[in-house]
C-alpha cells in the first residue's frame, strides 16, 4: 500500500475552487486558474507518482512494469496485460465540456495505427487517438451533476426541436421525420450525411439513419446567428420535466459557446441531473456532454476523445460519425442491485457490465451513524436494493489493484502490510499482493481534536 499522487489537469472548463479544496496539497503550479481533473492513472500520457519507501518516488506505470504480479496480480496481467486497466479521476466542470464520443474497440485500434503511420505525435493537438483502446466510462456524482447522455426517443427529439424557430432546427426535424423518409426525401435532401454513414448503417433500421442525419446536420452546420436567442424563446414553451431540463442544459452551453450549431444536438440527447451518489455509465460510441458539477469518473485505461463541437479543441467529425451509436436508449444506471451496509458505515457499489472497473462510494463513522445518502438511494431503488449486514473488508475482494481516496473527514485503511490514515484528498494504491483491505473510521488517538468522527471515501478497482 503506497501513497499515490494525482495528476492535475488545468483545463479551461474546470472549477476555481472544488478540486482545489479537496486536493489542497496536490494541485500543482496552476496558480489561480481553473482545475478540471485530478487523475489517478497508469496511462502512458499522465502516470501518477507513488511514494515508495524502498524505491522513492516512482510512476505507477513504471512500478507495474517492474513487478506486475505484485502490483496488479497475475490474473489481471493475463486478462488486461501488465497495466492498470482503469483510469480514475475526480472532475469538476464549471462550464460545459465538449460534445463528444469515445471510440469503440476496432475504431480505436484503426485510428491509433493510422495516426501512428501518418507520424502524428502522441501529444499533438490534432491527435484524436492516444491509445488503441475503447473508452467506456462511468460518473458518480459527488454533488449535483448535469449531463446529456445518449440519444433520447425520437418523439422527444421532435417535440424539442419543433418548438425552436430556427432554420437548423427545422432541417433536423425534416431529417428525423418519418414522413420525409416515406416520401423519399431523406436520401436526396441529406446526401452528405448519407455519404458519411459507417458501413454498419447498411443494416440499421431507418429510424437510426434519421437520427444520424439530424445529428450530422447539427455538428456540420456552418456557424450562424440566432441559435442562442431561438433556444431562449423556445425554452419558455418547453413542456415536461425532461424537455425543460434539455433546454436548460442547452442554454448553459450557449452561455459558454454562443451560437455554436452543435448545441442544437443537445435537444436530441437524454438530459440528466444527477444528485449526490447517482450515476451514469457511458459505453463507447455514446454521444454525451457534461454540463456542470463535480463527480468521480472511472473509465477503461484510455484517453481517446472524438469531439464534435462546443470546444476550441480539435474536432474529428469523420471519426466520430464512424463510431457513434444512433440507437435511442435511456441512460444506463450502473448501480449494483444491492446497497452494502457494513459495520460502522455504509457503501454503495457501482458495477457496470465490464471487468475493467467498478467503484464503491462509502462512509465509515465512529459514532455509528447511518449515512443519509445510502438511505436515500435505498428508498429510490426500492426492491433492487438489499441491505446486508457485513463489514467492508476490501469491497473488491482480495485480488486486483485498487485506489482508495478519502474525500471527506478521515479514514483508516489497513492491509497485511500495515495501516495508513487518510485525510481529505489523500489516496493510496493498494497492490494485488496486499489481499484484503479494511476501511474503518480513524482511531481516536490518530484523529486530530477538531476532526470529524467519520470519513467518506471512494474505492476504485477491477471486477476480477
């Protein structure tokens, strides 16, 4: 078990206070600028540093390379290679992020190899594919967190777009309209969209093709005027909670990006407003945009991003359109079918349908108080949540690499090699060889006199 240092990412959309308050010792030399992400990472681009008494400071990537069996385990190495298979971040968005899609496996491999062959440096601003891996990710809200994720039902897209008095909205309505398809208008009216459809579109249902054409119309439209004002007028006419939320998210993007035409596509997506502890899983290929808030983000060990708009960074619309999933579907909640209640505290497990990662969000309390958040989530999910009386002894079992982060108060983590006290913003990397890790409230003699008797933590791991 080794202290691990996060890598700060001072992107323009970041917060001026959220991450700075949590990671007061590890914010880097960013001065008074925004701080967007803190990475706990073994990724080649930005590996975290470990503090090891035997070796001194060493990057997590190098430590795994030197002894993968100890660090990530033989089982994990056989399945994923001698790497940390997940990338764990705390993110805080003051303004919306770009509208983006992460590539699926074959597109990631093809794009990475093609850009290597073209001699595009890995750190180039026009590089879309930083590695050959698909990027699936999950977000757990640490406070209210707004986002748009995945295509909404076509009926909802049409209801939103039809009340927007703007030529682009009308063109998107035409693309989505079933009547246009019956009249044979789509193929003649949207030839550039049809030419950019991936090969897989040959077996798509017509409804997916209509979604593709409308999305294409938005992200390839020339910069124009009046989009923001048209959205403001239409927002007053939006009916229903979800439509009102969709317009609210779109107007937040207008405040940041003006009349960027890609903002219109937010009216095609599922709007989300997550409360603390609520989550969403975003498979590769899913269009999404984060709007505002602070959350824990965990993903496969990939930094591939294909951007379509709402950004000053490089856009790769052709690659994005080759990987985007045009199937309308509700957003995916990755919460497990039980809430684990354990001695002295509570924890909630988030387990998406893949092996590379999972996340536990929990609290330990020396005063034996139940965590209100776990009670609220249990009430919301009803029968899906089963409360079990068990201790959280290494929630991920005894195999695999883990990152434990204290987000509030203090926690005490112990393994076969010893124990360590973590305060807010402190984190440790727990090796596979450590076996079980027990998370408890900080012992009385170890706590400072003014500290709280409880601690809140995040535990990232694989699902092996």
